[in-house]
């Protein structure tokens, strides 16, 4: 009788132990599923759970915004079997705009070579299509009503494949259309006084000059190119960076 009681006790303990293990596994599965759903939602991936379907060696490498320890934000595999990984910083607050990134690289999964690199001050929207990864460069400019600053598209770069090779096309200007009426343009240009220095609105002034220059306003372009001569003041710091970037952007788009 004592032997039977001992056997029953052992069986009872085993039953409850198995039940607890089963419950633990169920909880673990739920946590993993919730994490995957959250990750997918915040990054706006086009592919489902791409990190679980990586090609051998398809990972991040040391680059502008990543190290070998990081996981790719996105991987893209072409019909010829070639794969690329995209590693860097994602802007989760802008997920409604798509996959928005800055300071990132696109790597060749096969050998870790850098195919494309964008810096911290560059904002890009990533689009994935059949046999193509498209990088749209964006920029904040005062193109909205009452000169409101808005994020608009200024350039495009495409990574494709051909006969077993990954093809990286040069970035080209592709400016999103916008309009500023002529009266508003003239009122702004008339408000600028030659030789009066930069003033407290220099950031707004430079943005407006860049916008009008992109629209083909030659008067605005002459002032922007020669901003130091026009204001009779020397740029430095953030002002100098914005001015040089504005001139470079306009030249790049106008020359193409």
C-alpha cells in the first residue's frame, strides 16, 4: 500500500511539472509573437519578419550607422539570388511616411561590401520593389502655405540586379513639385536689404532663397550664391553649414 502511494505521488508531481513547462512555453511564444508584431509595425517592413529569413552571411557590417553586432533593418533578395542588407538608424516617429532612415549603409550580403551610404543629416525613405531597392532622399524646406517647412523629395537612387550582378545606379535629382506665387516671391525678395547682415531670421531667409532658386528665380539664386557678399557678413557654424548645403543642393538639381 505504501508503495502504491509513493508511485501515485511521483506521477502527480510529474503531471504538474509537465503542465507548468507547457504554460511557460506558451507564455514565451506569446511574448515572441508580440515582439515581432511590434517590430514590424514600428519599422513598417514590407517583408514579414525579414531577420528570420536571412541568406547565409546576410547581416550588418561595420559602417556609418552599424556594426557587425547589429541586425539589419531590412533585407532584400533579388530574383537572381543576390541579397542586400540595410543597416543604420530608423525614425520610428515617422513610420506613417514609410521606412524613414538616416545614417545608414546598404551592404552586399555576399561579401559585406558597402553599396550605398547616407550620412546623419540626410533623411531617406526606403521603398522595396520587385528586383529593386529605391532610396528617396528627402529634405525639409519652406514650401508650404505661409512658408511652412515641409519634408519633400529631392533625389532618387536605385539598387537593382542584372545577370547575377548587383547594380548600384548613381543618385539623380528628382524634385517633388511645389509652387510659390510670384507676389509672395517678390515680397520676400524686396524685404531683404543688402549690407544689413544676417539678422535673426537667417535660417528662414536661407530656406526661402533655396526654395525660390529651385523654382528658377534668378534673383534669389544670385543672392543665395553670394550670400556673404550680399549681407556683408561672414558665415560660421550652423549658418555656414545651411548656406553651403543650400547652394550645393540647388547646383546639383539645376545642373542635372
